[in-house]
């Protein structure tokens, strides 16, 4: 009986970890026969878990029920959830602070002491900064995340940086969190190209569209792709510099939302940044405090030469 109960918990954990499972996959993970899997699924159904059979694949899916079933988390997942709730309670997502506190209280009540010590150590060494920038409505964030997960087309009203608004239709791919802001990477069906959208500027329309077959992403490194899209590609001037310092050291002063860094060797790296102003680019790189060399665009090279001469005359 104890072995059966342990296997049921393991089966429930697997069903919660992924949307769809075939019976053969579950049997392989549990090291039992497909017939035993079917019996265990029936036991979970008797306990009130909505385990649905998936058409055409002889598989199973844990569906949504009238009540939230107990979630099975391993140690690392429990720590991650607790830290995420503590961060959300600090106001990083609009309107979710109080709810996060209630959920956090329930979670910490049942945490083993070893995990509570890990979380407290992380929290003690973390100093939050007040977020004065735009925040994301939690319902918007969850709606976008669900569309990405289920590969469903997403329509939304999007407000650009100049305040104009237009309806966009996309095949959403991934959400990227850049520290202060959330971004959506998706295939824009009207423009037939990949686009990056700030989630705080979009308002989803319902219902979502039909399912689609996910495309190959524009870059295996979606974090780097997003950094380039929001820091360089959208601007008139796209500059390239060599910094005479390691990429690790430069990253301490240069945020991925303002520029991208590519290591050259242990003593130098490439900095790419964009702006609509040559003066802004020159000031940006000078104030980082590193020795550098400017390569492009040609207008910026000439502009920095002019500024250098002007500054030299000012100190004569």
C-alpha cells in the first residue's frame, strides 16, 4: 500500500510537470506497465484529480478542476516559488502584492526547516530597490504566458513609445524578464517578422486565436536577442565599441536593457548600443569609466573626434 501511495504521488508530480504525457512515457518513468498506469490514473480520478485522456495519442493530461489540487514541489522549486512570492509582494507586479503575501504565508507554514533557512539566507542578503518604472498587470502577464505555453495566436492593442496605439496579431513565443520590465518575443503576422513588445504597453484581446505550429526562434539565445532588440536595433545609430576590460567587469556597469556585451578575450569585449543621438552615444560610453575604441558608425567616429578636439581646447 505504501508503495502504491508513493507511486501515485510520483505520477501526480509528473502530470503537473508537463502538459501532455503518453501512457508509455509515464510507464517508463514509473517503471511499471501501461496497465498499472491506467489503474493509477483511475485512483487519481477517484481522489478528485481531473486527469483527462488525450485524443489520438493514448495519453493523459491533468486538467483544471473545481478546486486547485495540491502541488508537489521539489526543494529547488519550493525555494524558487517562495522567493518569487516575496519579490512579488514587494510590488514588482501591479496589484498582486497582497495575494502574494497570503500565498507566501501558506507556503512557508509547511516548508521544512532546511528550506526555510535557505530562503531566509537569500532574503537577508538581498536589498530591494523601489520600482518607480511601469509595472505589468498580473492578468495580462498570465494571459500572455498562457498563449505562449499553448501556442495560441494572441491579438492585443499595443501602445508605442510615442503614444499611438494599434492592434497587433502575433504568434507569441516567449516572455523575457529584463529586471525592471517584461518583454514578449513573437512572430508578427502582419509584418511577417519577429518583434519584441513591452508587456506593460499591451492589452490582450479575447478570445485568443487558433493554435499554431511554433516557429524556430530568431536566436537560440533569446535573452541576448531581446537585449539587442531593445538596446540597439530600434535606433537610428547602431554603435560598436571595443572596451579594454573583460565582459564580466563591464557587465557590472552596463545593463542588458541599454547595450549588449560580447567577450573578445579576458581583457576586452565588444559593446553594441543604439541611440537616435550621436551625443548620447558618446556620453554613454565615456561615462562608463572604461578605456575604449569606437568603430562604427562612421558618423560617430567623426563626431567623437570633433568632441575630443573641442574638449582639448576647453582645457588649454
